[in-house]
C-alpha cells in the first residue's frame, strides 16, 4: 500500500467529522455550509476537517481565491481512501 493512502486511511479513521465530510464529497462538489447542513456538523468543524483533508491531498478547493463560497471536491486519492474504510 502506498504511504499517502495509508496516511489518508489513518486520518479518516481518527475522526468521524473528517469521514463524514469526505463521504459527503464523494459524488458532488459542495461548499462547507452545504456539507455541514447535510451531515449535521457546524461549518467551523467542517472547515477544520476540510483543511486537514487538504493537507493529506484527499480533497481540493477548486476556487481558492474566494473568501466566501469556496467549493471543494474529492481527489482520486480521497476516493481510494473511501474504498478502504468500513462503513
């Protein structure tokens, strides 16, 4: 198994917030507020989870120049991590 994949699995296994956020992005591009509403997590906790997921290259922001309305999507590595996570 690749090191990045192992690190990704580990960071998801340590936090239900990160797992919920990553799963929410599996099929669509969303803003932090939409993610929060869908999974019943505060926007600040979603934003923190997204920052951590970005550091591990599991999600990317597709419009980082925006201060409000940033859009996030899952990366191929993020999708691969989800395949290894037991629901």
